[in-house]
C-alpha cells in the first residue's frame, strides 16, 4: 500500500491538478488527503471526481463526446387538446381556478392494486410507503362526481377522439382498430381515483429531423391530472380544475443521440400538434417527459419539463450524472462486497452534538436524531454527480420523497456544500458513537420517529443501489439544468383494463374522412418558409403558433408578400406580445381585417407596423380611427417628393458627416411620417438617391 | 379446444383459427393499417366479433379489426394467471366463524376476461 500525503495548497487549481495526476497515477483509494483542512481537501474531492467523470459544460461537448458516452434520448410529449369538455365527463375543459378558490375538499389515501397480469408496480409500492394524505380541492363548475370515482365514466368525448386521431395520422402511425381504455395506476395522488384512463390511438410512426428520422412508439389519448398546490411532510394538496381534460401523449423511440437533437424533436412534435389548430397553448398546455440513458446506465425519465429549451442542458447533465454513478459503482466494488455491506445506525442524544443543536434548537420531542455509518463510503458522499450536486444529494432527495423528511434533512461527514456538512466536533462524536473506521462515511438524519424506519431503509436501499450503478427512477428537471429524484420508474405492471368502458371501434370511414383534411407536414412548412424568404429567427414563433396558414391567408388575400407578413407576425407582433399579453378581443382575424383595410385603401403596407400596436391595445377600435391616432393624412407621391430639394439644401447647410448615405438618411428621417402609407419607403429612398426631385 | 380462443366468436374466432393463432400467444399481426406486435388476450363475450385484442409490449391493450388483417403469425406463448397473493389466514378454534359480504370494488376483485368485468376475490387468503 502506497500512501500519498498531499499538503493542501492555497492555490486550489494547482492542488486540483496535482491530485488529479495522483489519482490517475496511483488510484483513488491510495490518495490520502492531508487532513489539516478538511473543508478544503474535500471540496477538492468534488473537483477530482468531476474530472474523473470527464464532465464538460455543454458548450464544450461535441457530438463525438455524446457518442462515446452512448447517449440516447427519447421523448414523451403531452399536449392538451382544444375541446369544450373533459374526456370522460361533461364538465367544461380549459377553465382554471385560483389555487385557493374551491368549494369542497376531499381527502384520500392511496393503495396499490395488482396489474392485469398479476404484478405490483414498483412506483405504486414506493408511493404506498410514503403514507401520504392527499387533499383535493374541488370547484363545482370544473369537477363532478366522475372525477372522484363516484360516477362511472361517460362516453368518450368524440371531439377529443377525432383530434387525437388526426394527430396520429399526421405522425404516420398505425391506427388501432379498436380503442381500449386502460386504467394506468398513479399513486402519487395526482389523480383522485388512483388511476388515469388512457388508450392507444396509434403505434409505430415517424417524424423527419434535419439529420435523421425519429421513430414514434405510440400516441395515446388520456386524461390530464390534477395541479399540485403543495407537498409538505405527509400532506399533498391538489386542485382538480385540470383533471380529466383530454390530452395526447406522443412517445418516441430513444433515437436522439445528442441533446440538441432531442430539443429539435421536441420542437417538431410541438409544431406538428399546433399545426392541427386543435390543441391548447399557454402555460402547462404542453409538457415534456425526457428519457435519457448512456452505455452501462439505465433509462431515466425527467418528468414535466416545462420548456423544450431546457431539454439540452437537462439531458446533458443527466448523461454525466449516470457516468458519475457508474464511476461510483466501480469505486465501491473495488474494495467492498455489497452482499456483506451493512450500514449501522444509532440514536443520538441531541446534547452529544453541540454544532447540530445550535443549528436546530427547536427539534420537537417526537423527533429523533439518527447517526448512520456507511462502511467504505469515504469520498463517495462528496462525489460529483451534477453541477453543484453530489452523491449525498441522492440520499437527501430520496429522504424527502420517500420518508417525507423535509429538507434540510441530512448532514454528512464530507464537505460538499456548507448546508450539508457536519461540524468537526460533531463528526468526532459521531465517529466515536458509531465506532467508524477511516474509510467509512457518516450521515446524520432527523425526523418524526414514525418516519425514521423508512428513512433508514431508504438510505440503505440507495447505498446498495450505488453498487449497481444507476437506479431506475423518474427525476424532476430544475431550471438550472440539474435534476432531483421524483419517483421509482414505473413499468408496464401498472396497467389494468377499464372494466367500466366498452372498446370503441375506429372505423375506416372515420379515418378516411380525417385523412382528407390533414395540414401539410412540418418539414414542408419549414421548406415553405424558406421559399418565401422569411427570416429564420421567426420560424420558432410562427410554427409554434401555427401561423403559416395565417400568412397564407393574409398574403393571398391582401396583396402582401409572405415575407412581409412573416416578419410582421414574427417580429412586430412577437415584440408586442413580449411587452404585454393579448388584450381580450384581439385575434388573428383582427390582423387580417387590418391588412384588408390597408389593402382596400391602397395604402403602403409599412403603415401596418404603426397601426398594429393601436389595434393590439384597443381591439375593437374602428380602423379609420387608428389612422387618426397615428397621425396619418393622405398626401400624394409628388407632394412628398417636392419636399426633397429643400431638405437636401438644409442638410448641406448643417452637414458635418462624411457618411455618403447621411444625406439620404436625414431626408428619409424627416419625410418618414409623411410618407408612411402613402409611398413605399424603399421607393422613396431610391427616388432620393437617384435625385428624381430634380437635383 | 374453445379455451384456445377464449371469448372469441364469429369473424374474430374464424380469423384466429385460419391463421392458427391462440389466445396468450405472442403474435405479429399485419393489417392494412400497419403491423401490430403483442400478446393475444381473451375477449369479453359481451363485445363484438369483429376485433382481436392485443396487449402491446408497453402494457396497453388495443383491438385489431379482423377485416384489416392480411397476415398473422405466432412466435411465442405467455399465459398470464391473474391472482391475488394469498396469505395464510389465521384461525382460532375458540372463536366463532365470521361471514363476509363482498360489495364490490377493484381492490378486492380480480379480472374476468369472460365478461370483461371484475369478479370478487373468493378465498379468505385472498382477502386477508
């Protein structure tokens, strides 16, 4: 055994590179850090392990790096449909209440049941362990007895079914002959009945990306779940306004091989759904679950990603988290045998720990303080997993979700972040209490005595999983690009046929009828925008709002070029939306009406950009009044041009600029308001340049 | 013989027989709407005779219209036995027997493919 003693240097960069070298040269376990400054040395463990994992920021990561990791990504895109009613009852869809506005509350506890094939689902069992009390807030106008399973389902909403079929055809899926409604268990409480009614509409489709085709596994029609209000301790509260609204879920194969491709597929699927013109938009109307795996890792599902733009960073970090967990497994298996591995835990009298007691002086009498020794886990708790997160966070996240210990819920023996670390004196006391050895790690947890057995089980379970590598789980994506544990990953064992719903035949006649009216493919839409020479910076806005048909209508009927209309919507309207939400009464029809008005009067189209802000603010205004508001008056081309010689003379008197365009720019600035609507500004400029005014 | 095609009748039964595909077999069904792969499930006697029920690898069930089928081949067999895990029911000879009346509910039930509904759990061990 070679022991390398490294004196901690003040320059952490130098220190890091020395340790990194020693690590590579002699191996991790043989690098004993000098213990003079525990905080400093163990901060370095985060950096060392980060280097060992090979983590790079996304901007520095190449497609070949992802290929070396074996990166694979698939998507599950949820999209609400624009229907009048909910899927299986007659309550209105799309009405949202304030979270504090409700008429009644229902309280429930969830129990797992067997699947159709006689198995329990792992997620259901995990949720059952949490012993949650679920509170549902109901509003009379948006919920009925169906939502709480006191009334059997009504017939499926035909409007929803037809929209879903239409999108399934656009995805080129094989449409089923008969829709079978399945109950999918959800024991997190997000559905009061404990299951979601869902059914497959089509399987095996595809979408074209710029570099490859992405295959679609399936598209299903299902009920939306409740919106969470809070989740504290053993009490989780939901509001039921969104519950039961129809949505489609489109699931892709894991065909995306880089984070950017995953986002591209996400956008494509969003544009495709929006191009149907029959889906909802706005906050929460479309949500993404993202599946990520690397070679040797496992499928991890990042749930409820609110913005497609977040997907690249989240998937990038998840790929490296899996790499980190594989490195941890390799490290642990070097010296330890999981079959013989056993954690030790002991009750701790609070007075033993002066540092902890000063932090948590008001620990209730019903709470217990538990010290846990993790044999051979030294330098694992502070091992890098994600930017600013370490393995200790994997324990802390699970303690919050499974054992319901609110954060902060853990202190550890290794320095990761200030809020996680045990003080030196407390640590010495714990090591003595637990009879720890040098290579062990220690954690301190606290919580209600009823939750402690689950908490210890949870730590034991997660540490054992660390020997295997990457545990199957669903994770929640955070805006900073990292993720936290959400649930154990569910499997197919949570399905059960809905015995309250008869199968629904999907006839050929219906499919043929829907097929006659499908919008163009999104790849063709992209091509169309390019042909029109519409600037690329507008594509995302125009496609996500399904504005290509609006461009076609306005340009076709109002004598405008598609490029102008594309810019008018993608720049002018977008800028207005960025400043202020739509005024009630404003619509794309108003924009069409405005363009029609300008065309009928024979005005130059540049005036539309001046008029739009007024109409946006006052949608019901008469268009004639808009002209007055912006100060328009009709002036002939000749009258406008007659001002040019005088202005040119004036400019020459005051000119100091050497810019050759300065004169034209200055004259244009003076004539712009007068010219707007009366003469094309480009034409006016050309006329000034050519000296048509007689100069 | 009929158990091989549990619950199927009319056109659906004829179709399964003509392609020699049994209930609980893993099958590839080619149709005019595309290919479907999965386990052939029993069908409720109350449902029509125009569709075959398939459990997809994802766990979902779908129906295939027999009029769209162009080919069907069996490539495996996996019969599921739905049962509630039984625990040994503790009894005491000193105490009188208790009678229970089931009033329904999915938790205390098991699936009956014949009717497509659930039937109550039977034994004390299932209920315990």
